[in-house]
């Protein structure tokens, strides 16, 4: 049987993790996998999460199934967190999924059923898993212009020109905030223009909201998604709790459908639940119950928001410190864009030779597209990283 197969390529992120683990140098700098890290290099458990778990352990009375749609209280809370009051809730349906990736998979499979001949467009560049997931769902995948590595900014005119040429047979995957891998976000005015273009052409929005609260704030980061909701009759959104609740291994996400009317919402929801039933049957509950408890309890929600704000602020401070340190050493503004980016990541625009040199000479590890995780830096590592980057690029 298996002699018909060839070895699958190793995921680049997990290959890099193995390479870092095998490096015995004590001063290595890990800028790879997208997890938040504190100054000590650890990924902490939020205090609000711990308190919610304690409540679960103290009050839980059963381990029976929760149903195909998962934790309904969780899904309702996630809809409110993402969409606010931007759309009537009678047009919205949502289901819990195994992480943001699981939410994307559910929605991609649903969209393939609804529009089998559609082309799915992703940004250039995009999260490395977007393209293979879309292809496995059966879509023809194309890319729209997004990032200019020379300036570290969005190629917005080119992006908008590409969107303006699309039509009802096109699905456009948009990063809701904190673009991965570049860190370069659309402004509110640019979001408004993107929404106007899609409303005019009839292209269908698929919004990936994986980092709400990591950029400019919970509501600020939802601006683009809510602009879509306010202006476009139907779209879908995949959300994730891995980053903003720090529950990476719990795999908690939500698939959200917004339809033209309640009747179409019910039909789409029935198909979404059918997709879930035929795949993993129903999702695990523990992580979703953590999130539900936090979002529905005023005190825990306030505590979580304060912790999230501290994480967000620290990432911005790291960005400014790194840009300043590079500018001081190089007497140039070549990397000032790092301070303007948002979220965990920035794409530095370095070539593979420079990336390889940073690894071999300085024990600095990043993906081969030069994406770095800002969240894992502290002052001493920022200074060493600035030294290494300037030394490798001058």
C-alpha cells in the first residue's frame, strides 16, 4: 500500500524548531514559531485562564458530548467579540472548531460546496498554511499583491487594482489584523476602499481573524471585519483563541457565517454542521469553556483584557526598541518599518544568504522568508539581534 507514496515535505516552521532545539549555543535567539513569549522566553498561562479552569474543575458534573456545533455559549461570545453590533445576529451562525486552522478548514470546505468553481485569492505573501489548505479543499488558488519587502509597507494601489478586477466567482481571503507573515496592516481608510471594491464586484470575503487584540486593541483590530459586516451582505470569518487567550494547545476557534437573511443562514449552517459531522464529529470542550467563562464574567473579562493589553503593549515596545537599536547602529532608517508593523510578526526583507549567515554566525533563527516573531524578544536579545542584523547587512 504505502509504496505508492513519496515522503511529504516537512513543515518549515517545525523543521526550524527542531534545528533550534539541536543548537547547543547558549545565546541563540528563536524568532521562529508564532507563540507569545515573555521576557524570560516562556509562554505563560494567563491568570484569567487559570481562574476559569479552576472554576471548571470545581463545578463540572459531566463529560458527555456537547454536540456538533460545540459550545454554543462560546460561539455566541466569539461572535460578539469579533462582530460587535455591526450586523443583525439573526443573519449570523457560528460553530466551535479545533483552533483557527480548524475554523478555516470548515469554512473552506463549506465554500467549496457553495461555489465549486470559484478561485480563492490569498495575499502575496500569506500564512504558509493558507495555500495548501485551500488546495486540499479543491480550490484553484491565486495571489493578489500585498507587501513590498523593499519598504516594509502594503502595496495598496496594486492590491486594490487586483481586487477591482474580481467578480462573483472569486473568494478573497483577508487577514483581519496583524498580517501574517508581514506585520503590515491596512489602515481604516484602506479597509473602507477594499470593502467598497468587493461590494461593487461581488467578490466574496473570507476573513481570517487570528490575532484580535494583538495589534491596536480589541475593537480597533476588528475594524476591517466589522466594515465588511456593515457593507457586504454575506461573508465568512474564522477566529482563533490561541494567541489572545494564550491557549495554543487547547485548539479553540470559531467558524462564523453571515448570510443575506435568516433563511439562508440556516441553510448554510446546516451544511457547515454536516461538514463538521463528517470530519471530527464535534470539537473538544475544555478550551471553549475557558473562553466562554472569561467572556461572560465581568471580572474575569476585565482581568483578561488587562493581560492582553499588557502583551500588546510589550510587543509594540519591542518593535520600537528593535527599530531604534538598528537605526542607532546603522545610521539608517532601513528597518524603521518594524516599529509601524503590528502583531507578532514582521517580514524583514532579508535574502536567504543573510538569513543563513545570521543563523551560522550569530545563532539567530528565523524562517527563510525572513519572518521574525517580535514577541519573544527582551532588551538584551533586542540589542544582540540589532548587532547581528546590522553586521550581516552592512
